[in-house]
C-alpha cells in the first residue's frame, strides 16, 4: 500500500520540514491592498440596508466615534 500526501492548497504554508517560504500571516500588505476596496464597498449604507443588523452596527460605530472625538472625557 502506498500513502500519498494531498497537494497543498495555494497560499497555504508548506508542511514543517518541507522548506519553502513562510506566509506573512494575517497582516500581509499585499493581501490588505487587494481586499481594502471590497471592504470599503461593503460599508456603503445602500448595501447595508439589505442587512439591517450590520446597518445598526455601522450607525452605532459612527455614533460612538463622533462621541469619542467630541467629548473624550466620556470614555476616560
């Protein structure tokens, strides 16, 4: 019986002992640059109108940010 290893998925770090380049992880600048435009598009209130939970989260985050900058003593 021959045991075969599954091929590695693209972008996946190689198995230990195989050598190769280690991925830079979650904050890879190249990945951030490619995903930033899509992330900003998803913050559009027109898009969020279809998902009311995320709309309320966005409005709450904006309100909290305005409060934090207008009166920092509230959060001290």
